[in-house]
């Protein structure tokens, strides 16, 4: 399982968790949610 963090064009900060399937080169999204305050601070440092 992988996690991706980012900001939408609308300004929301999201955390998305997914499974990558190399055979079909697709991603199966498991969960998506708003980032917590702690995650948002960490994301801003990168």
C-alpha cells in the first residue's frame, strides 16, 4: 500500500492511500481524506 499527499487546485490538502497493480499499471484507491494538522505541517516542509 502506498500513500500520496498533495494539495488540490481548490486548496484542500488530501491524503490518498492506494495499491499499485503493476500488471495492469493501475492504482486501486483504498481511502482518501483530508490531511491532519500534523501531516499538513510535514507536507509543507518538503
